[in-house]
């Protein structure tokens, strides 16, 4: 009888543990999904804000505010390499609204880069929060497959860990390889999940490192080029 009671108690405890684990995993999934939705809204807001920037200001739009860097290099084996980087910044919110700074502090909000190696063209976007933590990456990359077929890659982060990874393969006609045309093309989803499959790992792993590089670049430029007092040191 004691043995029967022991096994019954063990089964009940195991069921309780399993149910608890499922509830925890479900809650974590719901939180992650909500975070992703918040990131999507933040991304849409930034893109809309950048879209309002105009070189014709004050005639129209809002003043363009970003750092723009261009590099041209002749590289061995691959030939002419060009990279175009834009670092969009937001103002840091004032802690003391009674004595606002004449020149507000900035933080990097969004970075874009377009570059090539030989005939292969790449495009990347990085979204940051006010603490400089990476929130989202969007990339067009032709190095996922051996046939140089372009892929769209999206990565969502909660600041420290990857929440979701999505990969889409280009399924249209490759009449043009330029990024502007590709972004208007058709991509079909190949994978969406919380991990990065081996097929994409080598391409994906360097993207967060690129994000760190752009953040460091922004801080360096801000310290040298901006007249306001800096807290980026």
C-alpha cells in the first residue's frame, strides 16, 4: 500500500511539474511575442520619422539629422568595394527639464549600411534602444547559399538574447541585383524560430558584431564632431 501511495504521489508531482513548466514556457512565449510586436512598432516609427527628413527643409519635411560615411576601396581579388553608412540619432531625454541643455545629448537609434564585394550587394539595418542595446536587425545577404541567391534575414532581440530569427529566400527573377530592386521583389519564408539553423549561422553570427561596431563608430564621431557635452566616453 505504501508503494502504491508513493507512486501515485510521484505521478501527481510529475504532472504538476510538467504543467508548471508548460505554463512558464507559455508565459515566456507570450512575453517574447509582445516584445517582438513592440519592436515592430518602434521600427515602423523610426522608418516613418526618417522618411519625413528632407534636404529641402525648411521648405518641406523635417531637418535631416544623421552621420553619413562613405568608403571606397580597391580590394584584392574582389575589386572595387564601396560602403555607405548612415547613423541616425535621437536626443537623450532631459532629466532636468527646468534647465535643458542648449545642445542635447544623443544616442544611436538606427543604422543602415549598403556595400558590395565584387558583384555581390549587401544591405543591413540595425535598431537600437536608448541604452545602445540591439533590438532588431534586417539584412539582405547573398552569401547564405552557394548560388548567391539573396536572402532576407530578420533578427529580434530583447537587448541580451535572440528572441526570433526569420529567413526568406528570393523567389523572383534575378534580372537586377541592386538592393533597391531586391527590396521590391518577392521573398518566401524558409525558416522562423527561436534558434539559428546551421545553414544561416556563419552569416548571422557577425551581424551583432557589426552592430557593436556601428555603435562604437557613432560614439567616436559624436565625441569628435558634436559640439554638445558628451556622455559617450
